[in-house]
């Protein structure tokens, strides 16, 4: 089976962390977001994907190599395609047309999930959904008593359903899916100015294809700093067993409070780290307290107290030690 991952967007809500690193490659609990996504889907599939097609924008050669490495680490072959113009998600998927054949899955790379992704491969199509409180912000589906989808609506202004499409799709016949994508683009059929996946799904439904739904247990956003920190916490709590401390880590006079991920070559001295902290490889944390934060590679922290924070690659954050005299019944807020 093949997997198509459109990820040409710039991740503007996560800047400055996406100025040099595409959002799907931002690390959480020791792995890039997109690697967690592939591993979760592969686990539900029961085997690695034959091929993973990444649809990217104007990214560097280093990013392309990182994506190929992610595919290799998950037991798959990585192929790179390009979306030159932001014309919508259906257009992005069609940019990988050469890889859309036979049974295939499509996964949008800006969210993670806690769920069992196993499903009936004999189904004509499967769409993963979750109940939401604000369906006007999502594409939603309506289903009949047998669980077959009867209608797709992109960001409905009036309530029709609270079952939101989370961005994971399975197609038993990839060729048929590709034909509808081409039809959509060739005829300029746009919704809200873009080529939408839901429009393509509606075309397939009208053509007789029966889609069923599968439920997501927990939907984890990765759209901004606060969401990344929460997702990092949930992945550490649910997908790891306590602490993961890689090779070459130096710990001196320090305490690690579970769960945490500490990358290879990291040095932690006279500090308290955790809970729910991910530290990238080669970083140094000296005389600091860090909680519920994501620290990326080769960063330097000294004399800091961090909580709910995100530090990028090769960043340095230092505070001068404070010398204070605080009297009885005094309060100091900083």
C-alpha cells in the first residue's frame, strides 16, 4: 500500500520555528511529527508502506533528504513531489499522481492522533472522523444507519453534522480516486477558492463508491506553539514508557522527572528537567529548571526557568544569576 502526504504549506502559525524547518519535521518526543504519523498508520496497517509520497513546496535539499530518511526509518521508500502553487489540498494530492495507484492512503501532515488505525482493507473507502464542538471549522460527514457516508460538507455555515474529517483517508482503488482528482482540476471545480478533498469525495460517492467512517480516539493539533507542547505531552504520556535517554547523554547533579525524551549527546548539569520535556540531540542545559517544553537540537540553556516553552535549533537562552534580598511577607513576581 502507498501513502500520500501533502505538506507543501509553510506552517505560518508555528513561526519562527518553521522558518527553516517545515512543520511536519518539527520534533516531538524525539521524532519528527511526520514520522510519528507514519508509524501510527503503519501500526494500524500491520506492515510498512510500500512507498511514501511527500508533496512539498520550495524546500531545501536537506529537507528532502530528511524526508527520505524518515521513510527509510519506517521501512518504506520515500518519493518527493512538488506543489508549485497553493491551490488547495486536492491539488496537492494530485501532484503525486504517479504514486496514486492501487490501495492507498492519504494523510495530512499537520496533526497527530492517538488511535487504533486498523481497518477493513476490503472497504471501498474509509474516512477517519471525530466528533467536534465547532463543526463550522471543519469538513464534516453525514452517515446513514449502516455507517455509510451520505454527504460531505466543507465548513458548513449551518449545522449538518458534528463528525469532522480529521485528514486520514483510505482508497481501495487509487486509480479511481486519481481520475476524480483530475476531473476536479481539469474542470476548475473549486470550493471556497481551492480544490477541496471533500469535493473529490462527493464525486466518488455520486459515482457509486461507498465510504465508511472510522473513529479517532484523540486528535492532537500541531498548529501553534501551545498545541505542539500539548501534543508533546500526550505523545510522551501515551507512546513512550517513562523516560527515553539516548546514548552519550551526560547527567551531572540533575534530576529527570518522567516522562521525558533526552536526545543523544545532550548535557544536563545542576538542573531539573521534566515532566513532559523533549530535548533534542547535542543540547546543553545548565543550572536550569525545564518543565512541559520542547527543546530542539544543539540549543543552549543556562540559569533559566522554563515552562510551556519551545526552543528552536541552535538557540541560546541565558539569564544572569539574580542576587536579591527579600524581606518578611514580601512577594516578588517576575
